[in-house]
């Protein structure tokens, strides 16, 4: 038998969907808050209310507090101590109704640099965009916009790392040594300006390019005048974008461009 959607459920779902459409993210939100008419018979109407309420909750942490938590988590990781992040059944149940991550990351796909591990975080703590070379294309920017506008994330960290294969590949393209098959070349393209910039610095080209690549990505996120989500949040003091590099040998992450 079909059950009517409760009034509270209707209001919550409609509000969520409206916010999602305003963001252009209606499809994503609709998966969590189906507001297209009466609830299907197999879904109890009351099940929508807690999920909708949780989706509106944001972290209490400021950007500075989020940064402090990441630093503390990285220290714990380096020292082999237990960090604050929790991964267990209780935490899984807690975050099932809605996520309230306190930071977003743009980081590399490299198997040695999962942000949750490096910064002692658990389920529901970080909203992470990963690709080879930690760059920002339209999909990555849209994901970050979602994290800020919808999830209220106060901090975005762009994380590069030592001996990054994607950056090394871009460096080898610039120095004329390599060509890559398939779409790998397109992965290196956004990193190439950083390599060209780093060539004038002297020292290790890949290390310098890693840092230059992070700085350029941070600047792109901070300075894009046409970004209708990140720019207002930055100007209002609700968001900070910072860079960091991770040392594979020591496990230490160093933040910069604060
Ligand atoms: Zn990498």
C-alpha cells in the first residue's frame, strides 16, 4: 500500500532539491532526497526527514581549526599514534544519515598518499578529489563547489607530493624526453606550465614542479573571478584554500600559501 509523504518530509526534500538545482547539482541531491511526488511504496515516508536534516548540518570547525586538526592528525600519523579520525561500525552508522566533512582535498591518485591516512582522519571527515597530479579541471572544481556550497566545508587543501609520477611525466614532456599514449598526455597538460615555471628555479626539477603545481592550483581556485561559489565564500571569509606538500620518506605534510 502506498504511503503518503509526510508534510515535514515534503518540505525538507523540496528545500534540498531547490538548493541542489540552484547549484546545478540536483541529480546528485535527488539520490538522497527523492522529492518527485509521493514516496514509493517500499520506502517509509519518515525515513526522509533525518536524512534531509543531516544533509543541512555542517561542520562546526573554522578553517583555522580544520587546519589545526589536519596538522595534529599528520603528527599522529608520523609518530604512529592513534588520531582523532574514527573508522568503525558506530561511525559508519553515525555518518550514514549525512556527511559533515571538515575539509576538502585535491590530491594525487598515487597509492602512497591517501589523505585520510596521512592526516589521521576517519569516515565522513574529508571530501576528497583525487587525480594523477592533483590538478583541477571542471569536474574537480564542480566537486569542490559542491563541498563548499552544500556541505559547508571551510577549508580546501591542494596536496602535492614528493616524486610524483604525473609531475615527473610532465617534466619529461617539457624536457623533450617522452611522449605518452592514450589520455596520459592530457593528464600532464595542466602540469606543464608549472614545470616551465620551475625550470627557472634551479635545483631538482620534479620537486620544484610539484610545489609550483600546487601553488598554481591554489591560485586558480582562489583567483577565478567567474567562480560563483568559491569566490563569494572566500570573500565572505567562509573558506580558505591552502597548499601542502607531502614527504614520502618522513610522512610529514608541510602547509604553505596559508
Ligand atoms: Zn602524484
